[in-house]
């Protein structure tokens, strides 16, 4: 996948009261795990282990702990002349027109859309910073190409949705594995397709989506 796909990590916080105290002064991405790691390390490691060398992290607020943890990106072999690791915020964007201060992650991305437009990779993977899992994105890219769909969404079928996945997004999928609609888990049934908020698509399609959604005033 090297040089074929770029990675975007979205720091928009999950809406879960159980972590509010932990994230009062930091993004959910930098909540400690096992003393030395942070939640974002899982997503970063998945990308680097899949050969992705151009990674942008979209941060909107309270991201000092993030930059302290990431440093130059050397620990992930992302301190490099070609590609590398970029922390992008609306505050750092040129002519941001206050995009990042509007509600929603769309405007945080729009404020730094030039980073995506200038990237040479054909595909983009968008992943959250708070998902603890191990994924080989090479397999995801192969599946995406084979499917000929515009967008591929990663999900996990679980049998304990009514206990451990409250308020998570769920996917209603037909027999052809196409998404019919996206819902919210209300703890009603144990079986559910939990959306892992990870998407892959062509970079040019992603850019078109951002401009289109922003032009309609939608924010997520």
C-alpha cells in the first residue's frame, strides 16, 4: 500500500459521558493505556504497519498533550522528507475563514483541505483516534478495489451490543454487503453491526465530498 494510500486521523471526541473526566484537558486520543501508550497509538501503528507514510491528524482543540506525545513522529518512522506526520488544526490554516470554529469535523478538515489536495496518493483512509483494534489496511484496500464501490466502511459484527456498545453507530447491511442505512445502538438487541468509523475511498472523491457537504451547511 506504500505511496498508494494516505491516512487521516480524526480527533473529534466521542460523545460518551464515561470519559468526560479523562478528557477535560486533553483529546480522547491521548488518554493513557497501560502507562506508556495512548489511544491514538493503535490507529497510528495500524497505518504505519500497513505501509502508510503520509498521515494527517485533524485536531480542533486541547491538543497540546497530542503534540507532546507525537513529537516529530520518529517513534513511528514518520519523521521524513517525503510524507510524514502532520498535526492540522484550523488555527494553523492559511485563510481558514473561521472554518474550524464552526461546529463539526467537516470544517476542521476544510480549513486544511490543501494538505489533502497536494498529497499524491490515490486513496485515503479516514480513521478515528479512539478505536482500539488491529487492522491490516492492505486487506481493506484490496477489498475496496475489488468491490468497485465508491466508499468502503469497516464494521464489526458483535453479539453483545446491548451491553457494551451503547450509542455506537450501527450499520444495516443487505445481502450484497451494501449499507442501507446508519443507525444508533439503543441497547435493544444483542446482535449488531458496529460501525468502526473507518472509511476508504479515492482521495479525489473525498475532497469532492468535503466541498459538497460544506456547501450545504452540513457539519458531520
